[in-house]
C-alpha cells in the first residue's frame, strides 16, 4: 500500500512541477513570422528577442489559462492529501485520504485535459491556417506529460485505497 502511495506521490510532485512550468513558460507554439522566428505562451508572445504581454482577452487563452491553473491547484491539494494519507490520526478514520488524493489527481487530469484540448483545437483550426510554418513547442509538450503524471498518480492512489479496503474487509471477518 505504501509503495503505491509513494509512487503516486512521486508522480504527483513531478506532474505538478511540469504543469506549473508549462503554464508559466512562453513556448507553447513556435512559428515563423516575416522571416523571423517567434514563440508564444499563454501569457506572452515573443518576436525578435522581445517579449510582449498578451493583452487580447481571447476566450480560448483564458479558458486554457483557467484550466491549467485549476489543474495545478487540484494537483497540489491532492499532494497535501497524499502526504496526509501516510499518517494515522484517529480523527480521520471515516475520511480516507488516499481515496481523496486519487480523486484530486483525477480532477487535475481532467482540468489539464480540457485546457490542452481547447488550446490544441483552436491552434490547429485557427492559428495553424494563419501561420504556414509553425509547431507546438516544449511548454505544450510538458503540459501533456504533466497530465499523464497526474493520471498515474491517481491510479497509484486508487490502488493504494483498494489495497487498504481489501485489508479492512478481510480483517473484520
């Protein structure tokens, strides 16, 4: 049980770091504009070695930002619940922290999936046609890897919960 929780906690911490780095950096997409290379993230775009804030309030950027922030916050809450699941306080007997941690990691996975799907769909359908020479970049890829890590963290914690429930079920008979 503890090995599942330890593996889940490792995946969750790595996933949360990846989600924060992905959300904060400016390399979601790279493209060529007027002979110069440019790149953009959720918050800024950079051209000719100068970066500018994204002042346009475009719905898909706002939705992607919101879902990525919610994902990071729910993953962090899952990490706190996951750390607490290692302790055995009598006041928490009716509250299974490993189950809650697993659910929080799945919620985080869902939020990042929504954010990445929105960004991917709009980028391919709108910006992909506008810029001929473009590609997704490393910040974008870190978002997908962070999603996988939070998903596996949820799997590990649900497995730990199931092992704990099986032990309780056989011990009371």
